[in-house]
C-alpha cells in the first residue's frame, strides 16, 4: 500500500526530454525567422538604393570622358 499513498515519484524524464526538444526546435525556428527577416531587409534596402541611384547611371554613356556634361555636338552638323 505504500506505492498508492506516495512511496515513489513518477518518472518525468521522457517529458523533460520532449520539452528540451521543443525548446531546441523553437530556437532553430526563431533563428531562421531572424535570418529571413534580415535577408528581406537587405533586399528591400538594395531595391530602394537602386531606385534612387541606379536610374541616372543607366542613361549615361561611357563613351565620353564626362558623361554628365552631355553631348557637345549638335545633331545634323
């Protein structure tokens, strides 16, 4: 009758192992989400920079020494 009243404690090692596995999985998911968030922020920053700075460079010719100055020759001359 000693076992019924409180002689031994229940074995919780399986529950503890499962909780540890869940903790590890949660940490992996958190790390993965942070990395994905960082990658998305870097992509957005890159897009923003290309929209603000990339457009004018596409129109400049590399044939001239100073492409910002424009063409010196008139058409038809």
